[in-house]
C-alpha cells in the first residue's frame, strides 16, 4: 500500500460513513485518521475504494464532522494493534486506548486485528475438558479448551453472574498451565462493566485479565473493532506466549446492531430484520478465531454472551451464532422465575465438542451414558409436567410420577447451585446418579449395565 | 492486456477496466499479490471480479492479469486423501508454505508434480479413440484403480503411447494425432472447468440403494446410488453428524466431502477420525477413498461459492471411471449465502430474503449433476448428492430449503425437539420422505427378506397412529385410552428408542449392517403383531410391558453383531413362547 496521504475533501457524510473524493489509491480495509475541525482525532477504515473516491467508516462516529476543514489521513496500512505481555492486568477502551490511568503499552509486536484463518489442517482437535464447576455445563454440555460456546440470554437474566462464575472457577484437571482471561465489552452498561471488573479484582483474576470496554454510551461503531482487538490480544497470549485464554465477549447483539447500522448507512440490501447478508461471514470471522493449533501449547476458548431480543432464539443474532459456534448454553426466564440459579434451560443446550472431551481418562467412563439418560429423563419429565398442567395427574402411571419427582429434584439439585459453588466432575456425576436412582434400573435404557452395576444407588427394582 | 487495472474494490468484489476480450467466468490474477479471482460480470470493457482471497490492502490502479482459462480443477491420480480449499488449493501444502495461518497470495499445485504413479497402458499404436476412452490405469490406493481417460473434448489416432512404468502426472503418456493433423501430448493431469458438467452418454435409472448403515435412513427413508437427498435442520439438530456418518459408512466407492462455510474444528475432527476409521467394505482406512474440500466459514466467501463446484467436478471425474461416488455438501445454505453476498455487492435486484433470483436454478443445476449414468467409455457410474441445509430459525419455508425440496427426492427433516431429547439421528419420521422406497424394495427383498415393504409400511403407519393418539392423550390423558391404543403407544416408544435412535458415538451402533436392520425390524414387527393379537384376547398393555421379552428388545442397537446372530433366533423363539396365541 502507498504511504501516508492526506485529503481535505470529505464530500458526503451519512451516519457513520463518509465519502472522500480525490483519492485514487485508497487500499481496501486501510486505516484512516480523521482530523476534526476542533482538533479531535478519530480512527476509521476504508470500506470501499475506487478511482477518485473512498468510502470510510468512522469508529468514533461522525458527530462534528464537516465537509470543509475535516481532514482524512490515509495511513497506508491495515488496522494493527500493539501487543505485549504487559497487557495483562490492564483495562482498555473499545479501541484499545488505556483507560485505567496507566501508560501506553510498550509493544513487543504489531498484529493485524482482522487476523488470519487458521489452516484447518493445522488445527488440533479440542479434547481437554474444562471443569467449570457448574453441573448443568460440566455434566451435560461439557466445555473443552478451544471451543466457542455462547450463552444465549435475555434482558434481566443473570448471564453476567454465570460468566463471572465460569471465569472464576474454570480449570483443567491436573493442569497448572498459565491461563488468561480476555474480556470484550460491547455496548454493556457501566454497572455490568463494573460488576466484571470488581469480580475480577476481588478474586485476583484481574492480574490475568485484559479488559476492553466499549460501554453503552461509547460510540456504537467502535463495537465493530472491539472484539477484533480482544481476539488479537488473545491470539498473541495463546499462540505466541502459550497461554490458555478464555475470551468473554458481551454483548454480541450490540455488535451486530453496529454492523447493521453501517450496512444501512451504505444502503446495502438487507437479509433478515435489516441485518446485512454477510453477517454470518462476519460473525464467523470472530468465532472461528477460537481453537488450538498443532504444536503450540496455548488455546483460545470463547464464551460469547448475547441477549436474544424478546427471548427469541430464532432472531438472526442467536440463529447465525448457533450455526457457527460449537453449541450453546441457553438461559430460561421460567427457571429464573422459579428462583433456580443458574437458570440453564438444558433442552436447547448443546456442546458439540463434548463427546471428544469426556469419558475414561478425561472425565469418567459413565459420563456420556449418564448425560444422555439425564437428557431423556428430563425431556420426558418436562413433557409429563405439561400434560399434568392440562389434565391433572390422576391418569399418570407410577413410573410417570417418578419422572415428575425427578424433574423437580433435577432442576433444584442438579441444575441449581450456589453462586460460589464449584462442583468437580465427580461430584456432578455422583449427584446425577443420586437422581437417576429414583428410577428402577429398567428405565435406565441408555446406560450400559456395567455402569448401573457400579453406580446405581436405588433399590433392586 | 497488461494494462488492465483495478478501478473499484468493495469486499470480495473488484472491478477492473480495459478488460476487453475477457470472458465470463475466466480466472484472473488480481493486484500485485496476484490474488485469484473469477470474472462474474462484464460491462463494456469493465469486468466485475469475485476474488477468492482476502482483498485487504488492494488499491485501485493495481494490475489485473488474465489467465485465458475458466475456473478449473486439476484432475488426475493423487486426488484421494487430499484436503483442498474451495478453489482446490491443497491445504496441507499451503501449511508448509505459510505456517499455521492462511495468508494471502500463496498457491501450490493441486496435484503433486513429484510423485510417480505406476501407469499401465491399455491402448496400442494406430487405434482410433474418442473422448472418454480408456488410455490406461494407475493403482491409486490398494483398492482404487484410477482409470486414465481421454479428455471428453478430444479424439484422434494413437501416434504413440507410453510404456508401462512410473510417471509423474505432468509427463506425456499419450501422443494423439487429431483430425486436424496435429499431435497432442496428453498427460495424466487434466483440467476441467468446474461450472461445466462433464459429458456422459446417457443417464440411467437408479436401481440400488446407497447403504449407509443408519437405520432410519436405510430402512425408512432410503437413498439410492445416484440419488439426491437434503438434510435440513436448525442448529444443533445434528446435520453435520448425519453428514459425517454418511461419509464414513455409506457404501460408495469414493466420498467427496465438501465442508462449505462450516466450522474449522469440524474439519479437524474429520482429519483426526478418517485416517483411523476402517471402511467396512474394503478394510482400508476411510481416508483412502475420500477427497475433502474444506472452506471454513472464516475463509473467503467467494471460494465458498466455488467449493461445491470444485467438489462435484472431482466427483464426476471418478464417476467417469465407473465408480459410485457420494458427495456430501455441508452446508448448501452457506453456499447460497455466499451467492447472496456476492449478488448484493453486484447490486442485483434481490429475490426472496435477499437471495438472488437465480438461486433456484443454481441449486437445480448442482443437484442435476447427480445421477447414475453410462459414461463415455461405456461404464456405469453414479454420483449421490446429500446436501445439508441450514434454514434460519429452523423454518423450512425459507427459500433455500424450498428450492432444494423441489429438486431432491429424499428429505430427511431434522427436528429440534427430537434433538433436545437426545433422540439422534433427529430425523422426524412424520415430515421426512423418500421417493426411492419402491425402487429399493426389490434389493431389500433380496438381501433382507420378502417382508421388507410390508414391515416398513406397517411400522410407518404405527408411528403415524402414535402421533394421532398422542393428540388424544394431550386432551384426556393416557388412562382413558383403550388397551389396544395403550399397547400401540408402547410399541411406538420401543420402535423409536431401540430402532430409530442410533448412537453415532457407540463403536458398534455407529454402523448397522442391512441384515441386522432387517432382523431388528422383524423382531419389533413380530412383537407388534403378536402383542396386538394378545390384547384382543384380553391381555393388558401393562402386562405385555412386564414381559421379559419386552426388555430383550430394548438394547439391540449397541449389541455386537456376532452376539446378535444368536440373539435373533432366540428372541424369535421367546416371542412365540410369550405370545402363544399367535398373530391376527
């Protein structure tokens, strides 16, 4: 790309987009600096380039821009960020400016923030299960290192509590390798941001954390770069320094709204609900940065959090996310109302990488069978509960009643746990057997008889 | 020609001027980095180009170089066991060049130029041959003989043919005197444009099922060799596991697996498992019959658009040798979305949901390349295509699902509710269909037994009946049902849980041979008939449920096949003892 060029020829400003005339050689995705009349500086990126014109997206928004004095400086390079081990323990803005009062980071390396796709043949298949200490996840939707497992939530649900608890408790059995947390906040409130920072500093996680904050009142377009900065930092920590990095990104819905805003300003043809047709590809460029690479010790595990507008799982944001991520954890308003924490609605939850991460030598040999049986029993319990609501419980058989007992105890004793309670894999599975032992042995048709022999605690029936 | 240059860049779409003479779908090299692109629009001397790599940093004024060739794939020995990206760049070799991440502007030949193959000629001097004729053969793996065919568009007289020996793919093996009097040098390496179907003599009707070892598919909703099927389902319903199962266990000779816009970790899983798994038919590692195309969701979108064409062209090449090929495309929705994205950048008038108006015809063109055919050399070959569809929100009324259903003949509808109960494969038996069931009945009657058609329709009717009864139960509860209906519900549960549920992760259950499927079906069917009669004679449904033989029928799937051999006659006997009254 050519070197620095400056133009004072903004010809059009619309939403977060501006057009600069007179430039023949703007590079696609090139970074620009916008110098406002009052001396403020904002960063932007070229979205479209043609002879004599460049279309630029401005991350700080276009307020106070004019078509007269405002100058646009084309830097001749794609967007990069300085990275260093010193980033650990620091807090940055949504565009990577330090906001914790500390000085600038002394870079060890400059990295392109858009990242490169990991060659699929160089990926290591993720198999190290992470013990989050939460039964509903560990027992039924095990998370593994290198996975991307989003939390689908809704407004007013305790997703932040859950994410903080996972961050605090997550560990890999028999491993004391170095770990780090990268937290990217996009459009979350000051209070939520404060909650995470406080939680991190109380538990000592702060020293291992890199935090990027774009809050609800920060420029919306900045949200497009925030997760990319966070993931670039994560890639450096994971693949250059060999750390195990957990990336928490909240809220993906706010990110997608920023994408929609840019798309609308460019008058693009929308797909569903006004979101751009390339949103799947764009989200994939974030989520696919999770993983492990053969021959490198580190890993990137992602825990994106998104709020489903009106709790609608078919909304484009959760929908496209679910098609890219390796499963999902779904929170339920109904369980939350019943006072169950964490209110994880297990039926729509899934961890696609669970099968490789559990079993003999990883968690426990009976894990897969137990999980499958719990699912079948819980689904049947829920169906019966629905039936009882309509026709009463007179017509139920004795076995049906056992399922109702199971349902109630399962939600309270297995799914429900305290906010500071961490259960080991063994504790989770033992608890599962306690509940499965409500049933006679014949009902446990998804469990190998040898495990029933070993773990079943009910009567002989 | 060298003066062509870029005038506009917007994402993966680039415009270049002074391109007079360029052709639609010609490959061009874009910018200083020579990124690979393809012309998808022409307006006077301005060409619109979709670029198969990330265009970051490209500026107007950079050169565009023409290749004078349409987007083509390299065909020849050495395709098997390879993993390519959407435009047939070998990913393992790219990794050797650029390391763990795919950077821009790198390339490597699709087929190794160093590796030597043992070529045996089957022509002699002076023979007159036409397109598709067999030149010779190469043992590509222990079980796959790679036939070298004359490119379909050539014909002439053999001037000279290479002796038996070791050759690389770019050494001349045939000197052909064509009708114009020039001698053409033919190598084992040939190119074919991906968007053009390879010619055949004629299409043939399908006759034989493609056995997949998946009970719900083979026994209830079968596909044939040369058939087409769609697997739509919301996320988490198990599309990818179904596709992987078919790639692993279906009894095709060659598998082409196209991971189109899907997850990187899934490709890593395939690469981990396939070399270790053994093909039940040939006892060779599965990888030895597989070609993988992996264009994950974060790889360039235009290459995703090309990936299904790359895959089907390779499939056609092996079909032309007389093999039965199965192609899995996961997911065709990502392919359609890639089309939508490119179409949007071209500012074309959109059709439904923003998809281009030509979505339906592109899908039809693709699926029409499937089929059982008589090849140019007179062999019989087939391509079966199984496309996954990812409908937004799991809503089957969306354009990609609907346009696909107009073409394919098998529909395996995956269901979120079944997946939530961990009923896998989550194929909904009420929505799914197969238009091939009558076609494959003779095969099943020969290889399973004469009752196949009847048992299948009885059991499907049973599931339909269960659905009606469930609606009544929702209103009045199960207690008020007559004993006969209670028994029907119990048998339906048994059928679902011990026959339709099949664990892909269980070492035995993952593949169920057709003979075992038939016998399992026989046992359940017989139980149903005998029990039905017994209820008529006054036995209660609960009483039948308590019989030891009922429990016997509940764990057949994971039972080792040898054990099942003796289990089957014993259980038939046990059924007769338990129900002395016989059938209706």
